[in-house]
């Protein structure tokens, strides 16, 4: 089991250009494991970080831990206020220092989910939107229609990452898995972005959208 002394090694491994997010079934919380997938595929590698999101909280508090059973964390996502209507969530390090922001663009998300990742000064580092207009619209139709239409929520939930008007990465759901599993692939254009922000963003796309 990892300990605090392993933090530098874990952060170094997170510099990979491919990361896998595996959702874990728990009755009272959303839990995830983050790993570097096996080469050339989407099978889970050795877990690097463990994440827990307690349900029914009025203020998000999502912590990234080296061990699933320890309270100590490397960084966390925390809502800026108790009722965060603006969709802005801070990413803080273990000492509570601001690393950056995850920000949902509600206006643009009416038809297709759209997020922005900013650094601690507020500068935009990347943006992301659902890859398919059709899938996005079908998903919204499922939310409004009869219970039978809820099956549409099993459609692939994929995002395109962009920076400076160019595609720089993807976030794709792995099909054929009972629990949600996502692979995020990053281009060299994101090499200067703090990987803690990237990892927080990848978890946020699932956890902060009540998926």
C-alpha cells in the first residue's frame, strides 16, 4: 500500500500521456481508481490514486489519496461555495493551496456539456466539450422523456480536449464494461499543464455531472 513517501513517484507516473479512470461500485459513495493503462489497451494498470465522492453532500469535497483507507490526500476538488450554481470548483493541494479551477460553462452546456480548466491565476489552460452533438442531444432527451428512455444514458460519454483552438486530447468511455471506465489521452501540447489539474478534471467529468 502506498504511503506519503510515495507521493513524488506517483506524481511522476501521472505525467503519462494516457491515464485510466475506473469507477468502483459502492452503495453510498462514488469511488474511483486512477492508473496508467496497460500499453496499447484499456485494461487497468497498478492503481496510483484512489478517489472518493460522498453522495448527498451540499458542498463537493473529492479527495485524491494514495491509499483507499487513509484520510491523507495529495490534492482535492472543493466547491467554491455551499451551493455552487456557477459550476466552479477549486483544485487544492494537500496544504490547501490553490492549484487551479474546474469551471462548467452552463450556457454552452445546455445542448452539449462544456468545461474549462484554469490555473491558479484564472488563465484558461484547456477546454473540453462532448465529442458528439447527436449523443449529447439524445442524452438530454433521455433526461426529459419516460423511464424507458433512460437507457440512452448508456450511450458513450466522450469528450474532446482543446487548447488554442486545436484538439489536444480525448476522454473516452470504454464500452463493454459494467462500471464506468474512461481513458484520457493527452497530446504534447498539454505537457506544461499540472497533471493534478488534468486528473481532477477527468474525475470531475464523471463525478460532478451526477453520472
